[in-house]
C-alpha cells in the first residue's frame, strides 16, 4: 500500500489533544477543518480500492487453464481463486471460476474442497455431468463407498466406463481428519476462567488474577473467544492458504465476500454471519480500514454495543471483581477495561474515530439503524466519543492472535490445510508461527504484566487458551506478558518499550533485579572450576586460572559458516568454557547437524539436532513454545532422515515415525 494512504501519514495535520473525557475530546476534534482533511484522505484511499472486475476474472481463468493443462495445479489454483474473488457473486463468470477451481482441487487431492465447490454449483443449478463424475472420484478417494456406489448407479454408457476404469486403476487414499477438542473451564464469577483463579481488588485501578488452589504447570486457566477480532490483512495475491474473516480458521478453501475483494470465509455460514454482525457497515471501506491500524476492532466493538444500548459498567472496580463477564452480552465488561484516557496521546484515536464516524454516516445505514435503538440528538458526537474510548481500550488490551500452522512443500499433489492432513506420506512438514490477526479477550486482559510470565497463551482459530507454564502456589498472582519477554529483549530497551506502549513502568521481579536478566543467567562465560565470569574477565577470581577473554570470544563467529567437518573440533573445544545453554553452542550444533545431513551422515545429524533440543529445553523451559516448535521441527527432520536411510537399505517408499 502507498505510504501516503496510511492514516498515520496525516497525523501531523491535526493538533495534539489530551484530556480525561473522550466524549468532550471528540466533540472538540470533530470540526469542519479536521473533517475536510479526513474526507480528502478517505477519498484518496477509496479511489485506490480494488473492486469486482469481469475483465480480470476472464484473464485469470484463461491463465489458470493454461497452467492447469501444463499440470501446474498449485499455480492454476491461485489463478482460479483470484478469478473467484473478482467475479460478481452468482454471475456466469463466478460459476465458471467455481467449475475450474473444483478441477484444480481434485488434482491437488483436496477432495473436501472439491466437494464444497460442487455443492455450490448445485445451489446455482449448474452441476453438470462432468462435476458429478468429479464428485464420484472424491467419494472414492475419501473411501465414502456408500455414496460412491449410490451415485455410480445413476451413470450409464461412456460415463459409467470412465468411473469404472478409474475405480480399477486407483485405490482410496488414507484419509485422516484432525478433530480438535477445546478444553473446558467453569467459573461462576469469572467468565471464561477456570475455578482455579479469581479476581482480587487491590486498590484503585488494581485488579489482580490470583490462584485459588495450587496450580500445576500445564493447568488450563482461561479458554476465551474474543469479544471482537479481525484477521490479518492479507495481500490478495497470497491465494493458497486463507484465514476466515469471521472465525479465523485457516484452510485452503475460500468463499469471497459477495461485495468486496478483501474478505474471505471458510463457509457460507461464516460469510453470512459476518455480514449481518458488522461487515455490512465496513465492506465498502475495507481498503481504507486496512490502512488505519486497529480501527476495525473499534468499529466492531461499537456495533456490538448496540445490543446492550451501549451500557457502561456503573459499579466500582471492587464490585467488578465479584462478578466479571456475561456470556450473553459481554459489552459492559469489555467497556469496563480501563482506557487510561488521561495518559494516552489522544490524537491518533480521535483521528481513527472520526474516520469511522464519517464512513458510517456517508457510506452506510448505521445511523439510520441506530435511531431505532438510540434516541439522542447528539448520536454522532456520542458514537465518536465511544469509538475514541474503544480505540484506547483496544490499544491497551488487544492481543495479537498467533497460530502455529503446518508448513507444506507443495508438489502439485499435496496441499495440507492445518485442519486436515490428507496424505500420510509427507515427511517435510514443520510448524511455523504465523500472525493471524488481533482480538480483545476481556477476561484474559485482567492478568497483569510480567516480563517473566508464569502463563502461556496459544490459539486455536480465534479461541485463546491460557496455560500455566510453571507451578503457581495458592494465592499467588497469575501473570501474562504484554509482548516484552525478558528472554528476547534487553532490560533497558524493554522498560522503555513498556512505558511507551503500555503507559506504565514495569516493576516485575525480573525488572527489579538485574541479576536475573536472561543474558546474565544463560549467556555467561564460565571457568573450568564452574565460576561464572563477566565477559571482560581474563582471569577467574576463584581459582586464578586464565579464562576466555572477550577478544577470544569475538573470533568465534569468524569460523562461520561451517563448510567442512574439519573444524568441528575447534568449535567443541570452546564448549567447556561456555555455559552449555550459551547461544553459541546451539548455533554450532545446528550448523553441524545441517552439514552432517548434507554429507549423508544421518544418524550423527540426529544426535546434534537432539543436542539443540536439550539446550532449548533448559534455556526456555519444557513448557515453552520455543521448545515445542523445535521438537516438532526435529521430529519432521528426523522422519525425513529415517526415510532416506530406509531407502538406502530397504525397498520401501516411506516410513512414518509414530
């Protein structure tokens, strides 16, 4: 996107504003002069918005068919997806794109996706004989023999010969579906929390999450769907893996929005639900909203407020700890999240709120719909102030939704969405961390920050699950990390970032005691006697032996990259002088394993990869994401190595490690 079209590019054109009342601030900001500047920017942004385009659809289908007939099925799928996105819903070109895409799905062995497209074609009364044959092939490959035999009976002549021949020359695939069962938690006083935790009031603005029993590492403490969430903006050229705009499920199947080219859904149900809940108010401005940071979350929050008539929490925060959350309508409790208005630089939130108000007023029926719920003459100023408040709350309380996906190596035969592993002979899968979007989780937001948290958050689609990563005694506080983990950031940098981003000075245990900093604990130099040395020490102050100096340490990176195994002994010679969790040893083991694998010394490579796992386990903890991801990577790498060894000695295709 053009940098001039990013909303922050025009912030300098507005005055700085700060105050305690966001409603008064918005009224003061929403002047004719500021409105004129914003409208000019909005017009530029909307002029650059991509729209449905029949010419583009024809072009993409033509290119996709060329690729398909050249057996480049993955590339053809991208073209057919692009065509579907730009086609008018229900048009002949839309049908044509669906037909073509179902063929690509079949060739990529994405049978569920192929069946879904054929079902759509049936809904449009466009399911031809060729599509029915395609469906029969899917039933056969998925071992759905009852449906296969039933539909096969409807065929005759050459069509029956085609499917009978297919049946004789093929055999059903091993078809596996992952079923993910979410853990359950129950707490009558704390929505989406386990009864192992509670909220405690500790004075003005201070609400702590504390344990009610002794919590063990691995215990689930929260399971929460977001109050509001948005998927990460994706360049529409990324047309193989999609994130559902409604539920954030990742997969290879996509149904586009009927009106815009920016939102994709996993099912028709998600598409229709999204439209009714909020997308009808944002659809014709998605390009603009993607350039405005977190404004979409603010808009969705305001729309959610209509149901409860924008109810504010009218009790003090001590009362809030006695009951937090409402499963039917959680808006009031979301609205109790502290916006920190007096400390927030309000300008960017006021600008965002004003853009939303202008869009809703001029491009949608929002305010007309609102008249039936909200009888107030100052509706625009009220909604503007409310949006300002929500954007501040979201800035301080939203979470990045990080998921761990299956990374695949597409060979025109296999494509693996995270929900379904369809071919069990793939050995080059690995997990990788991916940003899915952002959401607001009011109950989880109650946890205070620590740079050394005792919990970990992971996500299944849009559901956040919080687990303890260490034992937490009864009555102790449960901490989250707001992004500045001490293992990855320097102390000074971390404290500045927290103050700048979260508007408070961190006084967690790790920040108050510099000796507990990660680099001090793990990346130190040690003497043979075991004494920890400062990096600039040349002599041990315990046994007076000469030790590794900083100058000597600086020569180590000069040995990289490892190109032969001849200098491994030089690397290993340094290990007794370094703490075994030192990053240098990890990097060395990883480099050696890579080189051994390249030279065909597979068993030795596995040994060095396992050393990497040992180091990571000690360094980050056995319950850390870092350790889990590395183990998954190593398992897949070891699986590939075992298959290569077996191929050298046994006449087998693949060996699956269980």
